[in-house]
């Protein structure tokens, strides 16, 4: 599927911000045999005094921007045609839990896709006993890694309610777990913690999701979304599998990957610091338009 992808992020400050530095991670990545970024551009208004591009450890194309002069607003636009050809896995060649530690130990590489980076606590995902107990309830004897991951994904979808007003970007997995409410970031973090507590490597995926309107309804401009889901290492034969707990589905061509990380902190679309005070307003719009 070929998509014309566009995104707008807008920030309006009550008091003009100055001395701002940000890192942007909004361009999709190219993944061999799955996703190809044909071209891509990121524009920023006002024009920053300094701008640079780099590739981070997890192979994200990132943009660094610096503002020295005051600005009352910041607008970020991304445009990218991208080809997505995700194939869903068929046969389950993943081991059971008893054989997984040996397969992890056999992975000698420490490259960005190594399962070793996705086993223990990470900046936003400390060990959480109540989520560990939740995972143990779901993982039955003799289940394969893929079966466990699929079961946890389905259980989160059943037990949790999507509620964009229940949490914020800074809410912890423990808070969302207690509420049984949240958004894709919360559900993905909870699923990652559940899997890691069982010794299963799991990571966070940031990207875009194409939404399909109900039958008879027109698609509304800007209503597609930035999204998050989970990747699971299912052993040396099957490798990485991606599941979406918000929708209880395996990831396919409607999902476009921006980046992989241990948790949200590795792939946040905009991070940085600025000098200001008061409140700010944020707006976001995304369009994922099928071309053919």
C-alpha cells in the first residue's frame, strides 16, 4: 500500500518562549521488506536559528532545532510518501517460556534490534508488581511466547477502556493500570511491562495509524492519528512480532512505523526544553491517504 502521509503539530504559548531546543522524531523509517520511505520532509515555523539532522541509536532519523529569539507559537509539518507491505506471520515457531532464556543468551549482538535491550526496566517502565501479577494470571503452562503475547494483548483490550481524558503523557503505567483506562501509550506500556515481567523482550513502537470511517460516512481530514503499539521478541526463529493492544490486532498495512524504543522516552515525537511560563495549547492533525 502506498500512502501520502502528512502531520501537523502546533504549539501556542501564553507567554512567548525563548531559548528553546527540541529534538523531533516524526519521519517514518525504512524497514527492509516491510516499509519504504520514498521521500520525506520536516518543516518548522518559525525558522530555527540552528538545525541539524542525525540518526540515533535505534536508527531513528531525528532533527535537532534551536531557537534563541522569543516565539509565541511553534508549528511542525511532516510530509512523506511511504510504501507499506507488512506481511502477517502465519505459523507459530516461538518457544515456550522455559526455552526462551537460552535463545536470548544465544543472541550475541548488541545492535539496536537485539532482544537484550528490551528485557529489563527502562526510563518510564520500572518494575510494577501488580502488572507482573496480572501477567502471571494470563500466561498458562505450555503456552508459546506468541500465544502469551496474543493473550495479554486481548486481555488488555478487554479489561481497559480507551479514555483520552483519563491520563496524560506523563502518567505512569501503575496509574493507568489502577484506573483501567487510558490511551495507546498507556496500554502499550502496560503490555510491555507484563511481557518483560515474564522474561519476554518487548519494546515500544511509535507510528501512525490509518483510520477507516464507518460504512456510509466520509473520511474527515486530519482525523488519522499518531499511535503506539508493542513489539515482542518471539525467539530466534520467529523474531519480532508486533501487536496493537488498543485495537487487539496484529500490526498490518494500516500501521506505519516511525521508530522503535524501550518505551515512549526513546521515541517521543517532540522532546526538549524552553524558557517560558504559563500554559500552552497543543493541536495535532494527521492524514494517511492511500494512493494505490
